[in-house]
């Protein structure tokens, strides 16, 4: 199951240096809602290999601003505390998997 990140928990996960995937979304964003189940499936498939979760930008905007998230949905892939990959828009599970595999 995908985590529900806050700015604080997302920052902590990123600083851990482990692989982290964050889906930046909002409740009013149609494509974000459609991407939700895809991110959930990714979280289930890669449980234990990466920290995967969602961050609502309306409730937590600090991390989104820090990493220049301008459009949603945006999925950022972190490793060693840095953004290694970025996906913008509604994408398929295989697209997210390819990016995640590149940082594992």
C-alpha cells in the first residue's frame, strides 16, 4: 500500500538515501485520481525495495516547491537524496516500473 506522505515524512524518506517514489497529486485533478491505483499497484509490487507514496500538494506544498513540481500528476524518483527520474502526466504502470528499476 502506498504511504500518505506529509512534507515532513517525505523529507525524512528522501534523506534516508533509499529509493523513494513520490506521487504529487490533488483531489481536484482528474488524471491524478486515475494514476492513484497505478501508484498503489507499484507500491504493492515493490514493497520492501522502495518507499512509495503519495503527497497531496494542497495540504503539503513545501516538498513540491522545493523540487519544482509545476504540473500534476508528477512522480519523482529519488535515490541517495537526489531526484534521479521524473514522470509527468498520466502514465502506465510499465512506465513507472522502468523508471523505478533504473534506481534500484
